[in-house]
């Protein structure tokens, strides 16, 4: 009996030992990994469960989707909001073992850089720019660069006003980062050219000799200016604040014209001189070329001239606007120059030309030596004439004998009187033979009024 009790005791001890040896502990860990290495929302976290000995699993995903799970391998968890979150796993088995593991993950905000900017006053140097940062998100750092600006760089969410002084285009760059990735966006500010005050002027055809009175039409070529003040001592300005006023000088002399240009930030003045000459009441046109009939028709050299517009006109240049201003017409029969004459514009149709509309009537004395009209205006008188005094006493009236043509003999002085009573003289200096393109060269002196 005693022996049996000993055997039973031994069997009990062995049974207990076997039970203790079959106990299974929970061992291992789990790992987290950003899917595609993307740490900015939306983020997927892949869970790699490496625990052994566990039979039940209770996952808690703070801020995640899903928020909980009871499977051994929950796979990928979605996070849509940035922040710091805990992942907690409670694992147990049938032996009563349990293990709790907690890990922390940091989800970064998505990057969406955005800013606006505006010029506070205008784009004239110096330009002050206000910048508004519209970027949203957490855990973002900001780095600004302002090309040629003051300041040139800035680190922070809200930059100060930036000053640009150099003309041209300047880049504004914002680079943001969340510690994982970065993004850069650009803007551009343009500074206008530096202020320059400058001007020129034009005069009417009648004033090209700058004899008093002269009216100047000002051409303001200032750069980056918005306001103007004109000054002209001795001149009459119609409005000194206009962009392009007119200035009239009534008496001879040398005058200064000044323009002060400004833009609200800076100003600059420019001064130029002009000389106005005494009025000789005489227009002088040198080396005027007038073609024979064929040259006029083929438009190589015009046969018509206007002392009003101070231009020569060939056939294709005559129009309704200038036809009535033509007061001199030359008729050259051919390149031999054996038969030539100046003719009244109202009679050109009788000499192989097309009729002129609103044609003027001009009296010509082609041959003073034939007119027997008391006219004997010489070449030396013509050359010496610098004002209209020599022309004033001349009695130029219609005269058939004087209107007769002339040949090759040079130089020749032709006298004329326009419809409005202005007297003049033509000196024919040369006759250029060039076939149908032949022409004469002459100087013309005529009263202004």
C-alpha cells in the first residue's frame, strides 16, 4: 500500500512538470511603416505584427480609420488629420498571458503653399510690397526670398513689407516644409524704370525756319512720370501742366524751356534752349528738283510744288487734300530742255497733266527779257536776297510775253505771284538730262505773307 502511494506521488509530480513546460509566453513586437514613405496627410500606416504566442488582439488607432481592430494583422490604417497619435495593442492568450505595446506616430500636415501680394502705392521706385501668407497647416516652416529686395530673405509665417528699388522684374519665392517634404511657389513684382525727364518739339511747316512768331508742339518723352510743370521764360504756354502743351515765342531771341517731371516719389528737371530768329517774311527752298512731264507721270520727279506745304508732288502723290495747295507747276517738254515753262496750276491740263481740283492761279514771268514790263530781277539780286524787301516793289501782273517759255540758257530767274498775293522768284541752276527721268534743279524764294 505504501508503495502504491509513492508511485502515485511520482506520477503527480511528473504531470505538474509537463504542464509547466507547455506554458506559451507572448513575445515580439509590431512595426509601423509609412506607405510610399509619405508622411503628409492623407497618410497610410502599414502595421506589421510580429507578435508570437498571442491569440487575441485588441488594436486602438488614435485618430485613425479604422479606430480599432481585433485581427492579428490589421493592414493599413488611414490618417486624414495631422498630429501625434498613439497606436496601442493589447495581446492575450489562453494561458492568461497578456502584453500591451504602445507606439507614437507623427502625421505631418499636407503642403499647400499660397500667398498674395500687392503694391502699396505704385510701381515707381522705391516700390513697397505687402505680402499676405495664405498657407494653412500645422508644423510648417516658412522661408522667403525677395530678389533684390530689402529684406532679401525672411524666415517666418508673416513677412514684413518689402522694398524694391531696382527697375525690372523681381521674384518673390516662398518655400515651405513640414520636415518631410517641401514646396516652393513664386510671384513677381515689377519696378518701373527710373524717372527720366525729357522732351522734344515739333513745329508746323510754316515755322521750320524758326522765325518769329514760332509755335512749338511739345513732345513729352519723360519716363515713369505722372505730373508735369513746364516753364518757358519769354514764351506763352497754353497750359503748363499738360503732358504735351504748345509754347509760342513771338519775338527773336534765345530762350530756355524747362520741364519738371514727377511721380509722387521723386522728380527731375530738364532744360533745353531754343533760338528764335527775326522774321524775314521770306521762305527759302534750296535745290528743289522738278521733273519734266514724263518724269512727273512716271513718278520719278514731281513737276508740282507747294510753297505752303513745302513739298514736291509727282502724279501719284496728288490728291484732293493737297491739290488746292499747289502753287507752282513746271512744264518741261522733253529731256532736250528746248521748251520749258512754269505754268499756273489752274492750266496744267492744257500742258499734258491731269487737271487739279480747286487749282490755284499763279502768275509767272518766265522770260523777263521778253515781257517789256519793267522787270529785271537779276541773279545777283536773287542770291543776295535774305528777306522780302527786294520782292515788295515788284509789279508782277499777267503778261503773255513774259509767260513765254525758255530754253537751256542758265541761270534763269523766273518771277511769280500766288493767288493770295505773295511774290517770289525761282532760280534755275541746272538741268539734268536723264531720258524720261530728266529734271531741273532750282532755288525758290517766296514771301510768307
